[in-house]
C-alpha cells in the first residue's frame, strides 16, 4: 500500500525549517487537510528549539492559489443567504494560520516561487520577509469571485503600500508581477528564478544566526506601534529594551562587540 503524498513537505537544513505546500496540480490551493498539516508543521517548528528560521514555499509552478474553490465546504449558497461554510473555514483555518505566522517565535520567510493568489497572496505577505521569483505574481483575486480580501489583506495592504494602491490591488484584482511588487514596497525582494532557492537560504541562514528574540520582538513592536501615538511607542520600546537587555543574547552581543569577535546567539 502506498501512503498518500504529504500536503506539506518538511525539510530542515541547519537551523532553517522549510515547509513546502504540496498540491502542485491545484497550485497549492488550500484544502482543510492542507490547513491541518500546515498548522501542525508550524506548531512543530515553533516548539523545536533547534529551529531558528522558517521558510514557507510552494511545490511546482505556484506558491498558493488561496482557497480550493472546488471544496464543497465553501460552496456558494443557492438561496441568497449568507454561506456559513465560508465563514467557518475562515474562522477555523485562515485566521488561526495568519495569527500563527504572525506570532511565530522565529522569523518567517515566504519564498514565492510562482503565483500567489487570494488568501495565498495574503499569507505570503504576513511573513516577515517575502522573496519572490521574477516570474511570480501576486493577485488579490477576491473581488473576481465576489468576495473581499481576507487572511489579513484589508489590514496589511494599506499598511504596506498605502490606501490608493491597496484599493487598486484589492478592487481590480489584477496580476501584480513580482518586480512591480518589490518596486511599490509590497515585498522585500524580487530575484531571478534560478536564484530564488539560494537567495532564500542565504537570508534564512543569516536570520538564523541573529538574536531571534530581538527579531521577533522587532516584528511585534513594529506591528503594535501602528496603533500607538509616539509617546506610547517610545514607552513600549523602552520596556522591550529593558527585557531584552536581561537576555543572554544582549550579553553576547555587547561582549563580542567589545572583544571584536563573531557572536554566537542562542536565545529563542
Ligand atoms: O472561498 C472561501 O472559502 C473563502 C476564503 C477565501 C480565500 C481565498 O483565497 S478566495 C480566492 C480563491 N482563489 C482564487 O480565486 C484564484 C483562482 N485561481 C486563478 O485565478 C488562477 O488559477 C491563477 C490566476 C491563480 C493561475 O492561473 P493559471 O492560468 O496560471 O493556472 P490555471 O490553469 O488557472 O490553474 C492550474 C490548475 O490549478 C487548474 O486545474 P486543472 O484545470 O489543471 O485541473 C485550476 O483549476 C487549479 N486551481 C487554481 N486555483 C485554484 C485551483 N483549483 C481550485 N481552487 C483554486 N483556487
């Protein structure tokens, strides 16, 4: 008896854990089963102290085409009433996934190897870094099927690219090439297709060697500061510096700076 292919492939190189969405025939669009496997893989990475960076990517020619629209759980209602299935899928799977990514105890990189559409685009944009192949693209596909951006799109897009561009991307749902996504600040970097793996590994290994707690606190405080006035942001920064200054990584950072040697950060 042959076992079914995993829907999420898991590979670890040094301290970098790579999770690959693995439904290439459907451009890695999400089924409930794939959500469950991804959630378990992210939880396992979060709990493994040896993991210091996570990479999320897709198998085949796509990154992720969002929800699998052939799934009966998200079938449109036939009587014009609100379709509870879609809401349930969002509340049970997409919302926890976005919050899980945003609260990972290590940095997360989306290696966007091909098209990222609908929730697939916004899941990528939730990650700390988005590195995309030049042939990849981002599509806020929602309005094309009569929906609004979800998986954090309404929150993320105006923050990343401003309201005018957010409205254009979200309402028109056009394909945004990776190069343009980099130019408007939607993603960190667009690289040649052949270089994607090497560039992402280099970034991941670099992040894995950095003080993880400080990186994660930087993410949290950048997000939190969006809702604060300057005085509150300054106070939050002070509190965090106080906490981080008590950690081993700060001792290592200062000691190695003064001793002019390379640091070895261990906190997580
Ligand atoms: O609905 C809810 O539950 C609420 C949650 C919503 C979250 C969302 O993500 S809503 C948005 C859902 N996603 C989309 O609307 C995108 C649909 N896909 C596309 O528009 C196109 O596939 C792409 C623009 C992404 C890529 O186009 P192209 O021409 O490169 O590829 P293709 O031929 O359309 O797709 C290749 C195969 O993947 C094809 O299957 P086939 O014909 O070879 O057997 C296609 O049906 C399949 N596929 C692509 N996207 C999905 C999909 N199958 C199921 N669901 C998909 N989302």
